[in-house]
């Protein structure tokens, strides 16, 4: 495990910026208490410059999400098994969500279940 280089850090923050509204809480905690969360980004394997956000990053992304989409109960299981979210399964989503941005997918009881990229905007 090693610290990220400047170029790798830039790529990481660009990818996180697709899903979060503000990167400041991830970099520096909001309070000075010892219980405040501070995230340290490290490279574990030898693949550099290209990486994927895994589902283990979901609690971090959900806490700072910019755009959200809520899926009806009949669309949760197809999404969890890898299908796309169809228009019939969308319960609601945040206002002014543009196309091709990162969204966090919630079920109707506000539990985050995944993340992805929107194919359409709310204006369509």
C-alpha cells in the first residue's frame, strides 16, 4: 500500500466529483473532534491511473450525493441483479438532474442500494 501520486489523486477526485456535491467533507472533517471521519486514499494493488469505485464506497458516496434516484419496490431486485433502472421503476429523483452524471440509487425507504450514471435528464 502506498500513497497516491498527484496524478492519481486528481483522477480519483474527478471521479468522486461526478457523484458528490462537495469534496471538502471528504478531505477535511467538519469538526475538530477525534471522532470526526477523515478519509485516506491509498493504492492497494499495482493498477495505476485506471480504477473503479466499488460498492464498498457506497456509504461515502451516499452521504455526500448530489443527484439521487429512488426506485420503486418492484424495481429493486432487477437493479440488484444487474439490470438497468427503467422509467417504470423510478419512484422519484432529484430536480434538475442532467444526463450522463453520477447518481446514487435508493429504494423507497431511503436505503442506498447502488450507484450509476443517468441516461436521461429530468427535463426529458
